[in-house]
C-alpha cells in the first residue's frame, strides 16, 4: 500500500536540526514532512545517548539528549509536521519545485528538500576483503533477519562485541556448527553471554578462533565455501563455511544520499554557507552533514543553518516574495 | 579610582550572544570580561522587553526574554565571567594579543576582543537641522538630567510620545513657558498625561503647536534665541525660546565602536563569516552587530557565531594549538 505525502518541504533526518528546520520553515508558512530511517525522532540524541547530558545548548545549563528531542517536538507541534519513520530515503527524482522521494512504501512530493541527516546513515563496518561483494546478500550478512536461514549451516561469526557474542549464542542451537573469529582474546560483551558461548564451545557446537582475523573468502557463483583466517606471526587457517556474519559495528555514511549527484567533500555534502544550498538547486543542507569553510559540527550551528535554509526555501517556493525576518517576540508563532 | 581588569577575552555587549560567548570561550579554557553600557546583563532582552515571550530559541517552545538572560547567566557561571556594567566602552588601544579598552573608570586588558553589541548603542534620534550641533549641550537636549536647569526658561519640547508629554507636564510648573511641537494632532501617550498637558494649555502655561515640525534654529554663540516651525501647506511660525528638548525616540548606532577603524557596512561591522574576524586582527564580532553575505539577525544565529569566534580566538591566543571541537556530552563543562 503506497502512501503519498505532499508537502512544501521534505526534511531528511529527524535529529535536533531536522526538527528545528520544521520550526523555521513553519515561521515562513511552509509545511514539512520529516523522514528518518530510525523508528523514532531525535536522531543520535534519542538513539545513541538519550540519557546523556548536553551542556552547550544555549540557555540550557544542562539538558538530557532525550529531553532536547522532546522539547523540539513540542516546539514544532504548532506546525503539524508529518513524520515518515523507520524507512530510509532512497530514490530522488525531479527538480526544484517538484521533487519526488521514496522512503520504503512511501512516496514524498516536495518543492524543496533539506538534508539534515547528521552523521548520515549508520551502516555496517565491512572487512577489507576484495571479493566481499560477490557473497553479500547470498552468504555474507551484517545482521540476522531470520534465524531459520542459518539452520543446519556452518556459520562463521566475526567480531568481539555484544552483537557477535549474542548471535553466536542465539544461533548455537540451530546451526550445524559455529566458528567465532575475533582479533583479540577478550570479548567486549556481557560476561554471562560470553560464558554461554564458552559452554557451547565445550559442548562441541562452537569453535573459538582468537586472535584471528578474516583474510579471504573462497567460493563461486555467490556460494561461499571457505573462510580463510590469518594470525599475526602465525599460520593461516581455512574454515569450511556456508555463511559469514560480520559484526564490526556501525559506521556513519551518506548511504543513498551519495547517489543524488550532490557535491561531496570529506564524506559530507558541500553547501554554500550563505544559503545552505547544495550543488543541486532546491536541495538544501543543514547540520553536521554539511561542509563549508569554517564549519563546526555542533547542534547549535545546525539550528542557525536551518534559519538560513528556510530563507533560501522561500526564494525557491515563492521567488516573488521579499524575505522578511520574523521576530516571534512581536508576532508569536503563526500556526499552520 | 581606576580599576584594571585583565582577561583572555573582552566581550563588548552583555546581551544573549555576548553571554553565550563566555561559554564558548570557557570551553576552550579562556576567561572573559563582559562590558555593557546598560546597568544589567541581558541587553535588549532585559532592558526593552523582559516580559515578552520569545518562541524561536531552539528547544524552548516559549521563553520570556528575561528568563533567557537568567538561563544564560546560569550556564556561564562555571566560567566566572567578570562584568563591567553601566559604562560604555570608549577607547581602544593596542593590537591582537595585547588590547587595552576603557569603559568609564575601568581599564580592561585582553588578548582578543569580541564585539557582540547587538543593535549597538541606543542614541537619540535627531531632527534634520543643519546647525543643530551649534546648540547641542548648551541649549538643545535629548534628555532631562536636572529639571532645575530649565527653571524660568521658555522651552520648546518636540515629539508626540510618552517622553515628550511626560516632560511637558513635569516641567510645566518650573518653566516660564512651554511650547509643545508635534507633527500630528494626536499624541501617542498615556491618556491621563495628555489630559494634564491640555490642562496646562488652558492655564496658559503651555502652547500646543500641531501639526508642526521643527525647521530652523536661530541664535549665536551656542545660545538659542528662536525655534522656527513649519507646517505642510501652511506658514512658518517663529517661537522665542531658550531651550529645545527633542524626544523623537532612540535609534541604535555603533557609538564609539565607529571610531575603532573596523570595516563597516549597513551600520554594522563587517566580518568574515568562517572566522567572525573583523577587518582588525584580534577583534572578532558576533551577533546582530555583524554583517556578512546571508547574515540573519537572530539570537540563535549569534549563538552559532560565538562558537566560531571562540575557535578563532584560540588561533590568536594559542596559535600553536590544534583546534578540537569539544563535545560537552562526553566531557561535561570544564570549570575555570
């Protein structure tokens, strides 16, 4: 069931800066849809450190990251933003005044796009293996969607954190055999779960390979046959395996945004700071995702950039209109 | 008694942006003195509209202007700023790394100066009369410091707002005669006071001249003799007078800052936005007083500019040090 949303402005990213962009657009009379791949608003603040205090939000001697999101959500409520959460924005078509975006099953039409994607999309860190792509999606995975997929298979799990250890234990009953590969002897995971993993080892269902690293993948036609491990100063080891699961953590990346034809520098989107315009007319940027001379990756900087982006949005949506700064002290907040 | 204050950074202006600059400097380890001609911190927020709500401070759905100052004062307390209040900064000497400022009886030494003077100094709006300066300070005034000065004098009061009407009434008993000149028939002042003024007119102590405007001043050796009034489509009127009091409101101006040799455009101080550096090395700007392409006169913009100014201050105070963004979420606030 394809949902279609049509708004003046589509904001990619529901972190603090994306949320505040709704406010600045709202002051100028524009309604917004906010899209985020995370299932809730707030971006990193809500996802990674909701309980952490922040001290450099102006006029907040201290605010918890989660409360910052809550306050911003309250502040923009008068402008009735629509949220599309849990789906990554993928395709972009059209041009300034008439863009079409896709996010999961949702189609979004907007006149202006503001990319406020923060550090970008968090994607799995991958091992440096040249033919990795040959097996991705068929034999190599970075997350487990369905456990049954690995039933009676010999699976290599790489990594030493919670995800690696948790899945080694969770798949222990299902798989034919599990090999756990980690570059250190110590695992950075919950003590009790590490113990369960070692119990599986004693039971002969799991083999630990430490300190080893992934070296090569062998196979053909997208079918994995062997995983070769290396050891510093030691000999390689070859494991027969059907699947490889890598749990090396998440790294931020531009994700699908990298395919939109935007000018990129230092893995960020280049904008002209006086307008926050990217190299593609009608696509603006705000917050940490943007790059320009002197750029500081601070939330408070993103807030100010959103006000600039709103001014630029007006020049695109209503080019004939003269921009006039709105002082809420005199006017209050004009609701939608 | 000359007080001498020596700090890393001297901030001119104790409005929200000046206050937040203390915070950003403090994060980098620099202590600050904040100077303002107003007797309290908070700038316009505290002076002109402390009870007015502001809606566009990020993460504050609403905050009273006075509370904004209070919160900022609390936020910067860990960095122990010193305040010099009630004295306008006048002279500037020295250069980057070694500036000396004067404010009233206080001498301030600092390595870096940040001008965060908002709309500048509020100065009286003056009538467009060519020889006005000949009488300023001797016969023409924009405020009443001592009522007795006008005892038994014939005084022309120009203006139609509260100040004009209030002083017409307050000086009514003291002066020989008062002429009130206003370009409209209606006065924009408290009803009751306007009525008192009209009572003075009936009693023969005061004459109203509406709709009239100031046209010329006649006199010699700084002594005023006549004030000539004009009327659209009518004849001029000449009043014998000893003094002229003009109450045309206050307009912001750069005041003594205009003499510091800084690049000026649109009555504002030109800065390079990637550094907030003015045309004089070591003197930075932040907030509404600054001008650059795309500049928005918003408090939240000034907050972001203060972070940039702090980075630049470090490049001046500790040029050998590599700038590193401080994330308070990880580090907290390092007190002085």
